[in-house]
């Protein structure tokens, strides 16, 4: 955006224009829907990419979530890159064509537009993480969306109960309208009693990691996670990380979190999922604010990783030789 601290990054108006252009130029395989609105009333959009995009076919579905955290702008660029890769590659690249034909891919390119816009709105970045929802009885604004999910919410010292904290968990699970919108969308993909989404990635920055659940515990095999389910996450996460050069590990190996999307997607919805922490590896390389000159390289870096996830979406458990 022109007025932003780095015009090479995509602001929300530009993102909506890009979505519009993608679905107009590829109307057979790309559709967008507004699945809800943010606290301040901005559209939260889902882009579906699949053959016969207008029809709900019985195909494995894959979810990509971007920008729960406002300052992690590279994740919005990742969504833009994926939309272009999957639509421009269709009919050009045999592997992409096959995956778009056989999967239903949901991209949520910015689930925290209020936070993103706030972070970009000045001449310098504001280092904002949370949404922009006021908190009763406090002058501090915002809930950390990635601590507001309804699975073992606030259980384990992996979030804060103070509105002034960057990891404030909110007043109740799904108290953030953005989390409610995404959760309702995911629940709406239960068709005939079966969750259609088999696999997901939640994109963040930074540290170059591929993380899998659970985040609330250091335990691997715990209630809601069998040995085979853990091994599936570990094996698929490791295979995916070989493609992008990130470090694969359980979420809690980074630090304990509770109320994260990854724990909810697995614990509540049984969706095999990963959190990607994108470029850079460390703060010296720009932290949350690498220059926009890295966007092309660092989003293209995840092409093969995403294709591997899409490939395994028919049955992620086959990576350990098992069946769903
Ligand atoms: O703290 C977070 O929400 C993520 N890191 S970030 O620097 N992007 O804020 C990590 C979430 C990892 N997921 C779990 N630990 N469950
Ligand atoms: Ca289809
Ligand atoms: Zn994040």
C-alpha cells in the first residue's frame, strides 16, 4: 500500500482487489465468499480453489489460514502467492492441475484485517499482534486470536488473562469475532456428520518452523492424540519441512500455548494441521518486518511444502502406512 511503511506489502483494500481479480480471471476454479466480518466491520474472505468451484463436491478439503497476528504481513503475501500459484498453474503444471481437480482448497488470506490495517496505518510499523477489539474495564485494546480458541482455553499458563498482554486470551473462548467467524466456517464444513477438511496450515512469522499439535502440553500421546496420530503429524511435518528448509517440531517445543488454533483444529475437529513460522529465522534478519524485497523468494519457498500437504490430504495417515 502506498501510505504504508513499506509499499511493497499488500494492504486490505489491495488484497480484496487481488481476490476479485483472481476469481474473475479464473471463475471456473476460484470463488470468493465473505464468511463474516471483523470487530471493526471489515470483510473476512474465504477463497475456494477447486475444479467446479461453485459446486460442493465430495473431495478432501484443505484449509490455509493467514495473518491471525497483525504484524505478520508476510503471511498475507503467502496467501496471495498461493492463490496465484494454484490458479495460474492450473492447466499449465500437471501436478497443480491434478491437485486442484481432486481437492477443495480454502484460503483465508487475512483473518485479522483490523490488526493488519492498524499495524500499517502510520509511517512506521506499530508492532501490533492482536485484533482491535476493546476490553471492558481496561484501556488496553485487543485479544490475541491465537489464544482465543475453544480447546483447553486458558488451561496451562500458555496465555494471559490481562487485557494489556500481547497474549491476552479474551474474556471467553471465541470472544473475538474473528475467531468465531473462522470457527463457524470450519464447523460449516462438517457435511453428513464428517469434517471435510482433512488438513490445514496456519501461517505465522517468524522463526522458520513447522509446528504440530499439541501446544498446551509437552506430551506427545495424551487424551485426544494417539501414538499413530502424533506420528502422522511428526512424519508429515518432517516431510513438509524438508521442502522448505524449516525446522520441524511439536508446537510446545517452542513454548507452551493454550487456546491456539492448532490445538482446536486437531483436538476439536480432528484436522491434521501445522503452524508454519515463516521467514526470517531470527530478529537480525528483520523479525516481523523483513523488507518487501524478500516476498517473492520467501513465499515461493513454500510452494513444494504446500503441494506435499495437498498431496497427502486424501489421507494424511498414509504417511505412516495407516488408514483414516
Ligand atoms: O505464539 C504464537 O501464537 C505462535 N508464534 S508467533 O510468534 N507467530 O506468535 C506460535 C503458535 C504455535 N502453536 C502452538 N504452540 N500451539
Ligand atoms: Ca471440485
Ligand atoms: Zn503469529
